[in-house]
């Protein structure tokens, strides 16, 4: 177990809040390798004693590291360092739209998929409105477990207009990127998405697909993706494991 004793209490002299100073110091230890992936991190009481702060301050420091996806708190077991390769930040890009495959590759991870469903459905009123088609029209559905280095990271389900992209159901998507297929085979380059993100509890089937217990929290991202002309390409929903993803939003003024 690591207590952070290599960073002396005298360093708590910054104008930053005490919890942030502690979390920053522990983060430096993680990034340097002194605190390696899988190592057990001190409890709130131990951190409080080591740093000479209250238990509430120690808890805030651990919560800060948890939000940044540096540690994972397992109730009844302890707090552990998350490996760098699993601290995946999903970014909202102002000028460009990255697919899951591109995001993973940019972080040195190998993307792949396990296809759960690939076929045709009939669009209800809501889906038809989002895609700009008539209710009752056919849509292609593609549902996959997305993996990085064979680790299940997310469940992605997308719907596309059949009249425009019907041939997609012939593609083997175990290792293919949907965005690449759309651009290469249909000349449809995804350039913009409107996305809504909230938190949900995973049902039994989704939890099993992601190798976590039922009821585990997940980030749910629902989006409409458009091409350069503004036409809807797809409507989708992705469930992200919260212990493997965080959301990073970049804004400019």
C-alpha cells in the first residue's frame, strides 16, 4: 500500500485547496510510475494521518483522482491505481469528429468489436424524425460491444437510413470502423454530431456484455451524426464504462 510519504507535508503551502494539492501530488506519483497500475492506495484515514489533514479533505482528494480516472474505488475492497492505457478520455472535438476506432488508435490501443446485432428494423416516429425519413421506413441497425486491447469499453448501437446505407449490413464489423466504411463506400463523411450525455445504471444484459455487475453506473451518450451538407447519417446511443471512460469537453470563446 502506498501512502504518499515521499511527498512531505511541508509542500502543502500552495494557494490551491488542500485536497487539490494532495491529489496533484498523488497524480505525479502515478504518472512517474512510483504508484503503479493495480497498486493499493491509502485509505482516507491513512491519507489524513500522513498529510496532517482532516478525513473530509483526504476523501475530497481521492474523489478528485477518481473523477480524473486515475484511481478506482472498490467498496469493501480498497482504492486502486488505474493503468494509463485504461484511463481513456473521450473528447468533444470542436473541429473534427473522431470515431471510437480513431480515439483508441490515438492512444496506442487496438480497437475491435463484438457484433451483437446487424440487420434491418422499421423506424418509429421519433427515429424517423431524427433521421429525416418517413415513419415505417427501414433503417439499418448495428449494435456492437466496442473493445480496446480486447477489454470491453462500451456498447454502441446506431441506426442509419436503409435507402442510403443499406449495403452496410454486408460489412464485417469485427475490426472495421463505421465512419471509415461510410466515407469510403458511400462518400458520406461524418463531420458533426449533436450529443446528449447522462448517467444510467446498466441492466443485466448490458452489464454482462461489459463484464461488470448489473446496476453498475455508465455514461450514456445519445447522438445524431450529420455529414458536411447537414443531412443526418445516423442516430446512435453508446453506453460507456465509467471506470474506463471520462468525458473531456473543449470549449473556445
